[in-house]
C-alpha cells in the first residue's frame, strides 16, 4: 500500500468518532421517553413530534460535518488528563479550563437557552444528545490519546480503537434493536432508578471519569479476546446507558413541569 494511503488511514482512525453511535443515543432517548411524566411527554412531543425525542437523538452527530452549527463540534466531549483527583476533575469540569472539549459549557448553555424559550427545537435535541454523551466514557477520556482514538484495539480480528469500541462496537455486539435494548435496561435496572434520581451532577461527572479510568486500567492486562471484553464490560455498559436515560428524563421532567 502506498505510504500516503497508510498515513491517511492512520489519521482517519484517530479522528473523534460519534458518541455512543446512533443506536446508543436512541437507547438512551427511549429509556428517557419511557420515564418522562405525561406533562413533559406532551411538551416534548409538541416540539419534536410523537417519539421525536428518540427519532432525533442522533441528529447532532449527523450534522457535525455540516456548517449549520460550526461552533458545536467540541460540545460532544470533554477529555481530561489521566490520574486526576476527584476535586481536580470537578474543578476542571466547572471551570472548563485545560480540557479538550466543551461538554460542560454546552450542557449549561443549552439549559439556559431552553429556560428562555422552552420550545427551542434544536436546543432540546442538542440537550438530549449531549446529556447522553456525558455518560459515554470515551467522551470524558484522556486528552493525551484524543479520547481513546489513539489506543489501538482489535475487534473480532479487525483493527479499531478504544473510542470506537465504546461508541458502537459494544452496543452492536448485543444484537438488540434500540427498543429491545431500552426495555431490557428498564427490566434489569429499574430497581436502581430511585438511587439514580438521588445522584448529583458531580456524581455523574466523577462516575464517568472513574469508569473511564477503569477502562484504561483494564487495557493494561486485556488478553485481546473480544468475547472476554464484551462479557467484562456488559453490566457497566448497561448501567451507564440506563443512568443516562433516567438522567435525561429527570432533566426534561423538571424543565417541562
């Protein structure tokens, strides 16, 4: 292969990928939709159409290469240095300094936009999407390796990277549709809903950062067996998706009372 094309392939593989992938965002939105109050559901459906929260969940990723919102590319992630203390992680999140990405700023700005105009369609879609990104470990991963994009992996014999594994491969490996996945999550983790609703924003940020740290630590002794990887991360992945859906429902229920 020509060296020019090898370089192109390497650069392509290192680019930031879509958070959770379309299916992951639809799973989160479906869990949220199933846990919204009737009043919040009525408001959101009036803005996005019935089940529109689910149907539009991946739209902010779909337009990332468009010029419609050129300033929102880095809203989807907030990579941080490795080995930070909890206080340092939270300070970084709150200050948005020395971090790669503007996810924390985006969430706050979108809530303000919707506080001024609750029918702001694009702001609602972006909020639902970015809220999902907050729970994706590789969207709060290490700035040193571009959020896991530079961490090479093999997935069933095919070259990939750590970022893509968490955005898409793990979810797709389960073989569920997004509706089946959302139903399974509620059936399996529904008993944890009350505890999730008692979490703080700080719990969310630190929880994702800690999970990211665990993923990096696991890489150090991963045996390369894809089935082992899927089995090891099955429950943490499911819990993170369910938490994301419940948190999205919580935010929307509070906003559209």
